[in-house]
C-alpha cells in the first residue's frame, strides 16, 4: 500500500500531529467512535475483525515507515492508543450489545 495511506492510519488521520497530548486525544476519539458504533448497532464481531486487521497492518506499516518519523517510538504514532482502548471497550460492547 501507499506510504501516505499507511502514515494516515498509524497517526489516526493526523491526530498524532497534534502538538499537545496526541495520545490522549486519540484515546478520547476512540471512545467517542465506539459510542457512535454502539448507537448505530454495528456487530461486535465486525469490530473485532477490524481491530485484528488494524493490528497486523499497523505493525507492518510502522516497520515500513522507519525513516518517516523523527524518533523510533514517535508520539505521532497513536494507532496503539486506538487498539489499546479497543480491548476493554470491546469487552463491554459485547456484554451490552443488543443486536
């Protein structure tokens, strides 16, 4: 895939470029996104599949974008906040899902 698309995904479409607290903003947006998913009743199995895909893709893409970021563990890479927040949110999502 294109490196620009990969960079957009690992930075959560530019959220990682926010000057202050990019990880906190990514976590907050993740929570809001899951609330929206719950309101429109997206099946949790679809969300689990998307998260598994994002995990594999972002791990591969971060390795391919080695020279794109200033640091090895750049604060611009916030997809890990999304995936980390997704684990407990999906647990409760499955409990309260009434599809």
